[in-house]
C-alpha cells in the first residue's frame, strides 16, 4: 500500500528551511561585517587592498548563493508538488462558494452548508468553484488556500490525520458579508462519517 505523505509536513519543512537559512545568513553576514569593521579599520590598514581579479573569490560568491537559491527552490517545489499531487484513493467533495457561504456536495449528492465533514486518515480532494464572484478557500490547519473563480474548476487536497474541528475562511474580499463567510471542518472517524452521511442523506 502506498504511503501518503501529509503535504502539511512538506509545507512546514519548506518554511522552516527557508526561514532558518535566512536567519543564519542574516547573522553570518552581520557578524562578518562587524569583523571586517574592526579587522580592516583605517587605523589597522590605512591603505586599502585591491582584490580585483581573484577568480577564487568570484567563484565562491557566485556558486554559494546559486546553490543556496537552488536548494530553496527544490524544497519549495517539493512542498508545492505535494499540495498538487492528489492520491488516487482520495474522497472527492465538490466545494461551491457563494455570497456568503460554502456549499459542500458529497459523492452521494448530500449537501451541507458551512460545514465540511471528512473521515480520519483518508485523503480528501476538494473540487472548488464559485457561483458568483471570486472567493478564496482558506483552511489554515491544512495549509490550503485556493481561489474559487466563477466558471473555473480548480482543486486542493489534504490529509486529515487528527480528529477535531478546524476553521475555514474566505480569503478574498467578496462583498459586505466577507467577514462572515466562514465554515467549519470536522474530522471524525470513518465509522462516524459513514453514519453521519447516511443519517443526513435519509433526513433530506
């Protein structure tokens, strides 16, 4: 059975790597600058040395930044690819945005408004579109942020690996009710999900 890597892990790893490297460079460059101020002050070296034409220095300050930038690109690309490559066994749920609510349509045609319920441990693919203006599906806990555009169908996926209730928000200013365009994501066990799905379908 194929092991599914939670894209949240890759996104967080990319964030830590890039921020960590940036902080390291900030302190390293600052420390080097301070050292140069004292080591090569006018008092110690009244006549500045000319280092033009040193191919070794040229090579170092060309290769090192290039390798750092490429490593950041690779880490970022890996996290992006993780967000876009949906597992084959994902549960597909249609997600329709409208002023000012979210409609979720499940495989058995059941619909819910402003509440998304998914089973624990199963990858979920959200097919996202809009009925009116541009909205934005934002689920911070699973690092999802995708535009919902009228006439356009896009997608996002996530792996609910822990039961609980999570926050959903519209991330694009879509009108006077934008701030109230929220929803909840409930992650429940598979047995609870199936029972909920059947009960709700029977009640409609």
